[in-house]
């Protein structure tokens, strides 16, 4: 005798699971939206709802075939496809911006939200709620603790485009030295053919203060033969405005 209650769900219970998935996915998405990341509030809600819907479909959507003698059901089959298939959204959240790569944490949060949605769809409310709580702790509290703990150990990547003039490297290195910034590595190569006589300097720096690095970069951008720069420590809009001014007046 087959217990039909295992393979059937009421509309009320189904609604509860969908609403819970919106709430849990939205909480994580709200943190990403607040931090101005690519996948934010609505994206996380949609992923969580989608995962919940697929889990519900996988468990209850084929209940009419349970009594068929030649049919075998596997409630985990569709869920497995969600876990492997959600990667395309995560890949879309990963962005390369000059020397830095961002979006890895957001990609991971999208993947976790899919797992939370599957848990809610399967009726595992406590694991889903606990996972949401731990994700929020990781994104809020551990993020601040990590920045504080590693504030003196992280390297900063900076790319500076200059006109190839004698003594330019020494001038730039002096600006970093004045702010107590240590140069760990330097790679030089010719810039693109768009700017004649230009070079690109890729610095790996170590500093204990992002404010000092920002001050050094602002000073470097005032050097006439500096075309522009890219850095994961300086706002992109600020870099663009400085770069535009330098490229218009530098190297004349």
C-alpha cells in the first residue's frame, strides 16, 4: 500500500515553501545589493524561487506515475541538475576589472541560494534557515573580520600607463616610498599601439593603509607623463576622470 501523503502536497504547504524561499533568498540578496554587487536582491530571490520550484516538481510533480509498475522515480534527479547548472549565473557575476577580479563571493552566494531553495522545496526548513543565517554571518561579520585580520598582508595590484621618459620609474617609485608603500614586484611592457611611446607598469604593492595608497595614486596621476592607472583600491570613476585629464594633456 502506497502512502500517498508522501507524494502529495497541499496548496497551502506549497505556498508556504515558496514564500519562505523568497524571504531567505531575499535576505542574502539584500546584503549583496547593499554592497553594490552584480547579482543582487532580485537575482537571489529568483534563483531561490526557481530552485524551490524545481525541487517541488522533482518530488511531487510526477506523483501520478508512482503506481506504474515500470516507472521508477528519483526525487533528487532534478535537484542534481540545479546544482551543476546554476554555475552559468555564478560565472556571469565574476568580473575582471583591470588587474583585479571581483564577484567570486557573489557567485558563491548565488550557488548557496540555489541549495537553500532546494532545501526549502524539500521541506527542510531548519537547514535552509540555518544556512541563510550562516551565509549572512559570513557576508557581514566575517567579511569585516577578514579585512581587519589581513589588513597588513594583502597585496595591491596597480597598473600605470606612462609615456616612456627617462627617470619616470624612479619618480613613481619615490611617490610610493614617501607613503611607506613597499613594491613587491614590477612588470614592464609596451602599451597598446593606440598611444605611441607608451609603457605599462604593473606593480604589486604592500601597504598597511589604503588611504596612503590612494594618496600615492593621486600624486602619481598629477605627473605630466602619466596617462592613467587602474587599481582595485581606487574607485573606477575617479580613475577614469583622472585618466581622461592626463591623456588629454600628458606627453605633449
